[in-house]
C-alpha cells in the first residue's frame, strides 16, 4: 500500500528546490544523483545512453535557462545551437513573452471546457492573419504529432479519399497516425502494421507524386492527402528543388487531393520567412504549426486550413475532428499571442535570414578547410545541417562542441548530420564564438581519426 506521508515528504523537498533562489553544493549533488537514478529506474533504462552527452561526459543537469543559453546546476553554460529542435526561436524565457504568460496565469490558467474562452478566438484570427493565402480555420492541439493526426483526419473528411502520399525520409511525429506517414523505417518497423493506405515517394520528385495519384485512381482508389515538409528536418535539412511545391500543388488541384504542409519545425520564422512555404509561392490546403509557436515557454500546436476543407459535417458536429482537453487553453494561447507579436515587432524571420547567412558562410568556410571531416553544409535561415564523413566523426564533433559549451544534436537518429538551430536572438558575437569552438573541435577530431 502506498505510503502517502512518505511521498508528501519527498515532494516537499523537491518543491523546496523549485522555490529556492539558490542551492547548496550538497543539494546539487543530491539532485544530480537522484536525477540519474530516477531516469534509469522510472523514466527509461536506455535514456542516459541515448543522451550520450550525459553518459559520456560528467553529468550535466539542466536547471535554468535564459536568452540564448541553458545552464547546469553548477552554472555550466551552453550556447544553445539545438534550440529544442526548433522550440526556442525567440530565445529562452523571453521576457516579453513571459510577462504576458504570468499576467494570464494570475487570472486564469485553464478553461472551463464549456464557456467561450476568448484567447482562442484572438489567436485563431492572428494565425489566419499571418499565414499564406486564404488559410483561415484553426484547430489547436498540444504536440506536433497531435496536430498531424488532426490534419490527416481532416483530409479524409474533406475529400472523401482514404490514401495518403508521403515522402521517403519524412518525419511527422511518433503517434500512430503520424508515424504511419513517416518515411523512416527505424521509427515505423516496431509498430507495423500501422495505417495501411499510405504510399511513399522520393522527396523532391513531383512527377512521382503525380504518378502515384494517377496509378491509385486507375485502380479505383481515391487519395485524401499529400503530406510534405517544406524542408525535411529529421532527414537532415533536405531542401527540395525549385518548382517542386508548385508542381505538387497543381497535381493536388487536378485530382482533388488535399495538400498538407507540415510547418511544425520550419515555421514561425525559422527559415527566414514566417512560413517556409511562402518561399515556394503556394498555399496548402492544411498547414500544421508548433514548436516555436508557444514562444519556448508553453506547448501549443495546431492546424489551419482553407475554408472549403471545413465541411458541413464538421460544422454540424464541431467535436468530430477532435476535442483535446488542453488544446488551445488560455495559458498556452497567451504565450502564442505574445510570440506572434514579438516575432512581428522584432522581425524574427529577418533575423533568422541574416544570422543564418552568417552561420552558413562560416560553416561553409570550415567545410572547405576540413574536407576530410565535413561532407557538406546546407540550410535555410537558422535551420542548418552539417553532414560529416561518418556518424562516428559527427558524434565526436558533437561531443567536442558539448565539452566546449555548445549544445547541438544529430538527425537521422545518429550524428552523421548535426543540426544548428539556435534562437533568432543569438548575437553575431555568439555565432562567431560557436564557429571558433566548432573549428577547435574539428582540429581534435581530424587528428584523433587521422583524417
């Protein structure tokens, strides 16, 4: 039988840590050892090994964050070039966003589920105002995979089709529906069979999508949606050729298929425009968004679609698509509203474009200097990948950056590609510092691998 008094006493200690302005060395050591033990015992026995920065270096327990950096319990500073895989475009605990969030928390955090919560309406209008073309119907969710689930369901309701076409290498999340349209076997194989009516084509090949739709129609099947990332993120920041999305848009129009664009990682200014699809000059039927949408302080994601996608069936039954308990809650909406305003007022897309160019120029110069270590550099805005000659080399570089106080991580479930997705608030001086430390790591890796 549970000993509630013991649990309460232990939690009082943890809450004391949270409320404390400073911790003693003894408390820091306790937190460190308990974190390692509890992760191994109660979270996942493999997590510490997976997060190799923890298991192969002295353990760093993150405790605070601010601006463009995360800090460990003992004050260890890491310039954030991972950005939570795209979360921290506005920086860590951005004061302007935090101010709105705390103001909202003082009078309401969650909604009743029955009365009308006004911030959801204000946020939906703001999203419609900043998205391309005639996208205007919003649905808010909590995580990226959940948003993709809603997009897939909406495509079927709106078109009457049942098949989905996706790309090899695609990543759209890890829930059952989202992983069904993923394009990497390592994520899918343990769970097959998943949603069965899915076809995969090579990313960047528009003719392959046209042929796939035509072949399914010839066999008496109807396609509900084509789902694509405007830049493939987890696949290694793969940028499609010019004209790709325009051709896919035409195929979808010709066949009555919904085009779903997954902007969860690329959107909200990350690639140099508010939405990456703007650079392609087309409007999708459904668009997902997330990650940076909550300003780095709250989880909130969602979809927006064109009016014709919101069918009479959904008007008659507004809960049919979904009814997530916490989706579009007031606290999350307040953070998203503040984020949108901050991004507009401070030209976050423009900052991503300018600082991304500085990063790309510096990384490309290092690639020319170390051709036996770096295979290629590519990216748009502050969504950048450096591909190395092997996964082992990439991992050694990532570990070298970590030891020098720079946080980054790989893609493709390994480190052959490591990503640079820092906050747009990163300074030019910090970019130069990261490039210098990257250069130091390259020297060490080149020598240790005898490249």
